[in-house]
């Protein structure tokens, strides 16, 4: 099982992070710093090219920043390699825009795959050979996203919103302390997007999970986040509680 993140320290701490892509005249952003306490819901906003997804990926170490340090709790993940990096990442469930389900496999089997973060056994690959306690926990994760009744359906038969909720259940199967989500509603119709964001919000509250999500939907940032971080002009230019903002104020981040 992944080690939990120490609650003596912030769930996520970013210190002096900078990133420039090869050949670019200017950095994507530089000297970005913030702390996120346990259980907080944080939205990252900004215009196209502001580096929102890049920041999230640098926090997860899917991309390396050029400078700065990222901490999960009291552990610096900067510079980790191999098994040490994999172990640190296992603390975080990452939800991509694309749901990355195996369409020919059942919903339950797709969720079980998330357990590979803490149970390195081939029995996690298929529901028919999985241990009963692992199947039961996968069903529990599906129930948390209100899809337990679809556990035996092939993933390829699901709607976009259902697929994204299965991806959330798969992340929950990791037993994470944090969830990062990169524009989780971007590929969904408006109602499915609202449903998915409500699932995120409810899970963060009920399971005391730290949630960090990138979004273009200003209403989602205001409704489902406790705090908003904004990237503009190659820097972190906004860091305020969401209840002190309006959609009109946030639109200034896109000018």
C-alpha cells in the first residue's frame, strides 16, 4: 500500500519551480512557489499556453522542471529515480483528459489496475483471478463514483462521463493521499462535466483527499475549489480563496 503523506507538513509544497522548453525564448513560468494543505481543493487556471498542465506534470515528476523543489509531505520528490520515484508517485492519483481505459476489458478489471501501485501481482490484471479482498475494494471504489452497477460492462461501452468516473475509481484504487486532475471535464458534455466535478468535490470532502485540478471552466474553479492559482505572464500571478473571486475577475487571467 502506498505510504501516506505526513500531515505535519503541507500535502504539496512547490518551491521556486521554473520550466523552459528547448528552443523557447521565454520560460513557460519561473519561480513558482505555493503550499497546499491536506484536504484542500485547488484549481489551476490560465490562458492557453500558460503552462497549467506543465505545472501539474512537473509536480508529479512526469516532466522535470529546470529548477526548484517539489515536496509530497516531508519528502522531496525532486531528483528521485526508479523505484523511489514510483513509490512517491503512488501516493498521487493522476486523472488525465483522456481516460486511458482498456476498452475490451471490464470496468472492474480497469479499476483493479490501479491497485498495481501497492500490490505488484499479476492477479491484479483480471477480475477473474484477483483476490476477493481486492475485487471488493475495487467495487467499493466504483460505488464511490456511483458506477458499481456497471462493474461487469466492457469499458468500451461506456459514455465519456462514465469513462472518466471509472478513471477516478481506478485512481482511488491506488489509495492515494492526493489526486491531480488535468482538465478532467474538457472532453465531456456540460452535464457530464458537472457530474464528474461533483464526484471530485464529494470525494475530496468525504475522503479528506487533497485535490489539485487544471481547468478552463471558471465556474468549476469557483464552485469546486477552495482556492485558485492563476498562471499569467510566465509567473504565478494569482493565489486566492475561491470565495473571494467572481467569474468576471477570473476572466482577466485570459486577457
